[in-house]
C-alpha cells in the first residue's frame, strides 16, 4: 500500500493501545451524556421505560454518527497534510 507509513511492532502496539484508550473514553463519555439526558436522577422502576429506551437509542445513534463524522474529517485533514508534506519534499 503506497503512501501508508510502515510501523514497527512496538509502534503498532502503541497505536493499538491509543485506539483502545480513545474508544474506551468515547464509550464512557457517550454513556454519561446519554444517561444524563435520558434517565431521570430518581429511579422509579428497575427497568427502562419505553421513552427512556427510545431516548437512549437516539442519543447513542447521534453520538456515534458525530464521532464517525469527526473521524472522517480528521482523516481527511491528515491525508491533506501528508499530501502537502510529500509535495514539499518532492520540490526540494
């Protein structure tokens, strides 16, 4: 695959660890945000109500959609920067 950096085993492990940490952080933030938004602080029943379930489903879907959009945008920016850097190196 041309244009992709080659990682050593140690670098690949670091990248994987960072990705796991980022996904864990995203999950915790999403859980906290959607819980705060959709579930009242006082629990009246041990089960989620239909309204709470629908709210959670929508909240999680929106959160994941935004995360995906941000990821794509960051990847696009990163690729543009790499392309510019390659063009500058070719000129030198």
